[in-house]
C-alpha cells in the first residue's frame, strides 16, 4: 500500500470505513514503523481498526487486554512451573542409578516447551502480526514503562533462553479510553489519533456495510436520530456500536422505517443509563409532537 | 505547501513546531523529527497530509488538537478543505473546564496564549471566590468544577487480610501455592490488614442564613455520594430530612431537583440542637454515626437552646470517629466564633474549617479523606 487512499480503500474492502485523516495516520504508522495510539469515546471503532488491519494483511491479530495490576508475566512470558517440576520428577525416576548429569538436567528445564508465550512475545515471534494492546489506560504506570522498552527495541530478552527479536516489527495498535492520562514518554513513541464519532453520511455508510440487512431508509433515520442524541448531553453518548445494535434491533422487529414507538421500546440498545433513557424519551416525545 | 517567503521547507516546518510549542503544546525534539519524517512520507504537496502528519506526531491528547488547529491555520494560512477539528462542547473532561471564548479562530500564537492564560486565571480566581456572591455564569462554571472534584473517602482497617509485598507471612496462601506446585516450597506470601472505606455522614444546614451556600453544598454532597464510600446525607434546619437516595442519581442537576422535592424546610429557621437529637435518636445511635466521619455544614446561627446543641454534639462526638464542622463564614476576615451555637459546639468538634469557596471545599474533602 503506497498511499493513504490505497489504505483507505483496502480497509473499506474489509468493511471498515475510514476518513482520510485516519487512513493517513495508518499509512504513516506502517511507513515509520511506529505504534498507533488511538483515543476516543467508547464505541468509535478503535478495536475494530486493529481487527480490520489484521484481516487486510492476512496476519494474526494478537490481543492483549490490559487491566489494573497486569504485569510482565501476563504480557510477555512465563515458565510453566508445574510442568517443569513434573519433568524433573520424571528425570529422577528414569535415572535411579545416579547417572543424571545436573547441568544437562537444568538445561532441559528451561526448554522452549516449558515457555508460556504471552501476547507480546507471541507477536514478536509470529511477526508479521497485528498486536492490539487494548485499553492501555487501565494498566498501571509500571506497565507503561515496560511497554516502552518493548515498543522501542522490538525485542524481549529471556535470561534462560536468549533474546527474541522480531524480524519485522509487528503493527502495534494501542487503544485508550482516557480514564487516565498516559505517560508522555509512551505517547511520544506513538502516532496519536483521536477517533471521533463519524458524520452522518459516513455513519450511514458504516451501518450499510456492517449491517446490510437493515433497510436503507431505516438506517438513515436511525443514524440521524443517534446523531441528534449525541448533542443532548447524555451521560454516555451512544457510539457507532450502539447505532449498529439499534438498527439491528429495529430490523429484527420488522421495521422498515423508524417508528417512534418501536424506537422507544428498543431504547435499551442505545442508552445504558436510566437518566439517559428519561432524557431520550423527552427527545422522542418532542419529535413525535413535531 | 508553497514557499512564497523563499525559506526552505524544513525551516518552515520546524518553525511551525516552534510556534506550536509557544502555544502550549509540549513539542519535544524527537516529536519534531518525527513530524519531518512523516511529512517527507506523505509529501509536502498535500496540505491535508501534512496537517494529519503533524496532528499524529506532535499532539498527545484532545486538549492539544484545538490549539494545533489554530496554530496550523495561523502558520499555513487557510485551512478550508482540511479535516475539521473535534466538536468539543459535548465532551466531559476531568480537567478543570475553561470557559469557552467567543471567537478563538481570530487569534494565533501569542494572543492565543494570553487568552488561555486569562481563562485559566479566571477559573483560579473563581476557586477562591465566595460562593454566595456569584452570578449565574460563574455558578455554572463552579458547578462544572465541583463535578470534576474527585473526593477521596476516609478508610478504616478491616477485619480481613489482603495480599501484600511484605509484612506478616500468609501461611494459608503460602501452603496453598506450594500445594499447587506439588509440595515444592515456592514463594513465601505475605499479607496485611485490608482497609475499607469509612462511612461519611453529611449534615447540611438549609436554613435561611445558609441559603446562598445550600446549592453548592448539595452539589458537593452529590460529588461525595458518587464515590465508593458509604455516604449518608441529611439536611437540617427545622426538620431532619434524609436525601441520600435522591442524591444517588448520577446526573447532578436531576439529583438536586429530586433532593429539593424531599426537603420541606428550605430557607427556614435553624433548630440545630433538636434536629441533631432527632438524627442521633433515629439514625445515629443505631449505627449510622458509629465510627463514621460526620461533617456538619452550618454557620451556627442557632434559634433553639444552645445547651441542647452542645449536649447533642457531645453525644455525636462520642459516637463518631471524627466530627468536622464546616462554617462558610470562617473563611472571612474578622470572623470570630461567637455565635451561641458555635460556642456550644466547638469543644466537641475535631476539626473546624471554612467552607465558602471551591478552594475551601477541596480542603474540607482533604480533611474528610484524612480522617
């Protein structure tokens, strides 16, 4: 892919519609071999971009879901201790005459087969691949510092085995919901992009491509309504994922056009707070009165 | 990107990063280098590409994007036809909100920085301003600032233990983990006593003399209710009203309306002693105040018997872990605690703090969090 528009087109073929800005950033990330840091409201397609990239290149998507307290042994590698013990016991039993060489025995303990490769190590080994580090804002500061090391050198050193270096750096996508400000050192190494809610036409196109079973008129009306709702100061403005859910829910009810009563009945697909539900009902009432 | 000024393109691009830094975006040297590399890849002939390349390499958060757009426009001229910036008015940030200026598009560089500085200091002034004398616009900004507060609940030691890096050896977990490794002695586990949030009880005086502060105090109470700690809120005046449940509504505006519907004695008289007695009899002595941090928001203008107030506060002081008295007038010059109510109450309070501005609210939350 040699231009942003080619990236955009290729992503479009997997069903992921981008705007020119995002396509340019993806293009740059590939050329400059830099990780891509995506921030934005939940449900704007940050994770979906990584999936689309993996599908587009035909490489595996390796996902590392971050959570509070995640550490290197869950992200990099771990030794399978119970199996190592079993192995040692087997050796003991097999060589009762005392012919066991301690050096060999120890060497056999740290064998490839006892190594549990976690996502980051897997991504380096199976490269080319797409490594998705999801919701990095949920992890702690220490974990960020550790990521920094891996993302800059594309290598992981295992004291007992040696260093694993990626032949070609994997495509790395980090996503964050901004529940916490990431450290600047990590941000500096990444290309930053803020994914915003798409405009009317693009969102209609997304619904058409992701949920082709939804009738045209219905898709357009649902998207228009959701876009209105995003300006209503809800506690959690609905994302594209919610638009898709809602359109599919209405389609399941056999709707071909937006019917406000059905819309009210399926509100649970779009808004997930009671206060928001009340507010949206008011909006629907206003539209009904018009 | 034409260069009508005759400067080489690198100079123009680097100058742009300088301008961006002057506007308050933290542009480091490696970021600037990344920007040059990125523009070389997308090509200088494509303004949209340069715009996106700069945004991806030089910005590190949504706060930077708006400034980036303004500086880009000021540096490279017309931005029409380029991807738009983010509509920011619907986003909720944790950071202190700045008032939106009327027309930020006309200013660039230094002027822009002045505006941001002025806006920031306006918010800073508001932090120290007495809540009672604010106009509607300032109140709206204050509401947003109170909403952004993140109160830290006080903690107490729990009966349970929790894993920890050091401390007493956790025999059970050590044995259990070695059992999993077929009896091989493995890592020694440690533990310590866990902590749990301590209950916080807020008693808010809604009598006539406290009227200018009631709205802000209820918003503060809402912010406290939204934390993980068990929190109870009552209004006191001539009657005692429990408003914990209405305040649990997530949206502060609705929560306040619901709480307002419950309270029958807005801006009435003050009979603190009697309402405190009612609180202790009905709720406090049964366990709500026991070991809790009790915060009384009142100016101490007592219409009833100060002796009764003193007795009840002594009772409260024996039940509660800490009693904090927050008086809005304390922060004012020349204030003397001479009101009958305050004189009777002070000997039984652990802390006596001011509560008239956002800054003092933060101090109150600090005192409560450390209690």
